[in-house]
C-alpha cells in the first residue's frame, strides 16, 4: 500500500507542474515584472495545451467505450441466440415472447411465438414458478427426455410506470442420460424380503403326520415360484423362515398385486385344519446390503407385531402395509409370557424407581394393567408410581372406588409434571396398553428414562417407542390386562394381589372382550379364572360399567341417527361435547353391531376441540386398517383415531372416503 502511494506521488501530473510554474511566475513578478509578463504568456499557452489534450483524450475514450459496448451487445445477442441449450422467455401468464433456435429444435414446432408454454409442453405448469423465488429448478419430462428447467424472474418495470412488469427466463438442461443411469441404479438395487410362517407350530401339530410334508412342500413351491417371478432367489433359513432377494424393479410387481402370495398361502387346503399365514418384511433402499437386511428385520418385526398375515415394506423411514385383514391367531404356548415375566423381574430389581403409565384418556384396560404392574413392582419391594394425567368418565367409577376403599394407593398416583421431576437415568418406565410415544400420559418421561418396557396388545403401527429394553407386544391377546395377568402368574412362585387389583384387571378384560364376546381365547378364560381365584367379584366388576340416565339417552340418540353405507357399515355421531363423549361413542359403536346385517360401525364425537372416532367390527372388516388411513390404529375389531382442526362434517366425509378406499382395495 505504501509503495502504491509513493508511485502515485512521483508520477508526473500536468496540473501540479502548472501550479508550480504559476507560483514561480508570482515570485518573479515581485522582482522582475517584465519577465513575469512573458512567463504569464507561456503559462497561458501551457494551460490551453493541457486542456486541449485532456479534451481530446476524453473524446477518444468515449468513442472507445461506445465501440466496446456495441461489441458487447453484439456478442451478447450472438451468445443468447446461439446458446447450446434451449432458452425461452415468458410473460407471467405463460405466453412465449422470445425463444432461441435450440428451443425450436427441442419442441419441433415451427411457430411458438405468442403461444402458451403449457400448450407446447403440457408437463410444465407456470403456476409452479413463484415470483418470490427469483430463481429455482423445475423438473420436466418432454418427448421421453428429462430436463432440469432453471428459471430466472427479471423485473423489467419502467420507472415511469406504476405497474410492475416481469419476464420469466427458462433454461432447459437435458439430464436424460443422468436420469437413465440413476433409474438403472435404483432398479438394480437389491431388496431383501424376510418371510415367516406365522402359525407353523399350530399348523404342524393340528395336521396329520402324513400330510405335513405336502403342506411344507407346497409352501416352499409357492415361495420359489414367487422368487422366480421376481428374478431373484429364496433360501430357507429355518423350518418356518425364508429369505428372498430380488432387484428393486420387481417391487412394484408385488405392490400392484397386494402381495398376492399372502392370499395364496392362506387358501392352501391339503388337509390342514387351520389356514397357513405368512408375514413378510421387505427392506428397501439401504446404503448397503447389510443396512437393507436391517430394514427387512425391522419390517418383519412390525408385521409380526401387527398380528401377522401381512407384508410390511420399510424404505428408510417410510413404512407401507399390505394385508392384515385376518384375525391374529391365538398362541396357546405360555413360554413367552414366562420369559417376559423373568426379564421384567430382573429389570425391576436393577432400578431405583419404577414409573408406570398408560395412554392419554385412559380406559379400564389401561388403568387395570397399570394396577397389575403396580402389584408386580411392589412384590419386588421397589418404589413405584402410576402416572395419571387426569380422571375421565371411562375410569371415573373405578377411581372413586379406589379413593373410597384403598386411599393408600393415592400417594403413588402422580401427575406427569411430578413424574418428570422424580425420574432419573436409573429409573424404569413401564408403558402399558399403547406403544406410541405421543399417545402416552407423559411423552417427555421417555426422554428422561433410558430403560423403557412396552406391554401392549394393539397391532404395531409405524410410530413406536424408540429402542425399548423389553417388548411384550401380542396382538392375539384380548387385552393388556390379560398379558399383565399372565406376568403376575409367573413373576414369583407365589404372589398375592388384592381384591381391588384383581377386579381392575378383570374389568379391563371385560371391556376389551365386550363381556367375553369378542377376541376371547383359551388364555383369556384362564386369566379370568386366575383373577376370580384372587378374589375378583364379577358382580362388582359389572357395577363399574353401569351408565347414568343422561349418557343412556345420548347413546340411544347416536344409535337412532346412524347412517348405513354399503348396507353393512354404520356411521353415526355425537354432536354434543360432554366429558363422557368418548365413552358414549365407544359404547354406541358396540351397540350398533347388534343390528342385523351390520358388520362394522363408526361413531364420531367431539372432545377438547378434537374429533374422536371409535370403530368396531365383527371381524369381517378391519377397522384398524380403515382408521390407520386417518392416522389412527388399534385392532382389527376395535380401533380409534383423532383428527384436529376440522369439523364433524369434514371428519365424517374423510371417514367415508377411507371406508370406500378400503373396500376397493378388498375388491382388487
């Protein structure tokens, strides 16, 4: 920087010289006026000469700049007209007002001026171009070629005009070759499908020994045929487990045919007494074969967790479900219950404190299961808390019975806010009757406590508590109370549960089986027998489900206003917002199934500015799959959903659309 200043100072400057001469002439004028006059004449000439040279140089520089600008304009016009990519300029409404020759070559039109771009290229929508975004990219397919269309929006408004004017410039980059390479790469990716025979043991034990090889051979044949159609291969990894590998391009074949292999296997009739069902988990788009295999393992776990007889596709974080329209098969073995009981006992013994929580707006099954686990923890002599956000109509009677007859429980029933204060990393959290983190009483508690146990009987959904240390998820079970009762049976050699706890568990079973009418298996009655021997009074349990007169009238009104669609599905609604809205909706849905010809029912209600939907079915139709389309879940015969920021009318329309979509899928 110093050198530049010194150079500038030493560089000759005519103005500086003229000033020096002028000063010298002034000094000379003091002593020699005649010489000074001559000096003034010379100075005047030098000033004139300097001005003339400066003017000439300015004129020449202006001419040079103007010539250069003209050249740049010519080069710019040539460059735009002869740009190696198609270029077109549009008005905001899509009218073409200029284009280059490459654009004409691309479109193969002779005249496109003043025509709308959408008429020339149907796949391009001008509405996708937003003025707020000065530049962006749109992907367009045209004449079997794929383009990345870069656009700029240029403001060409005249300063004298008040109205803003814009022009849109579209640059067309042909990425067809790159797209084809990417498509080929995606098509050739390897997918992995893990396939399990859900009820292998049951099929084998109930089938004549002479027929068993025929059934297993037929299953092998069907899976080998499927692998052949997918241009892949199948390997049997266990008696009831298979691995199928195939290229990604054939995944659409399975999806379009709704994993037809599930139906074909279920329809096998070679002398087997019960139908054979498969579960399939497909891993897609892993970064490596190992990661794809992990996706497949996650998918098969979800398929089995949802009751089997279905396929689940796991594409990174996206899950797709197919099948799942048959009832979960009851498992008669209690080995898993015993293993879970022993593992749970170990986890409880290692923990400082145990927190038990069910789902928001708890019902008898959630509350009863919590009371059962409470007894398990107390048996292990550990500090235990039940997290309860509030008492609703569904559990009001049993909670009042608890306060009246067993007030000692109240000091261990805490609010979610208290739980967050008391919990630490050495605590254990046991979640009952739900597996969705956002559906629990205190979702934040799951972030504080590292060790979480899940005990649930609902079919597994896409949302699941992250990395629980122990999962007891059995969709075949009638209720979570049934599962907890089995755990109580195995947790100790001898365990004493109170009469109140036994009645709470039995009430939960009663609720979810509709008084042992639905989803009732051999183990359901065994659990009920155990609770009866523990002191549960069926008459007192029955008292917990009695209604007041107002609720009875509202339920009758809901049933009276039911709308029947497709001659077999009932839809009704409760317009009145009451504290017992959800309970009335659930009871009304149950009652509607008593109508001749009705195979499924749905009742909508309002509570806390949310629309709640209760769905019930006799088993011919899966209300779970229908309500999953609305973000809900549950069981094939009993499910629910919540909708926000919409009216009852809008929710009812959405429900009808989901039902029609489900029925169409069944027809296909």
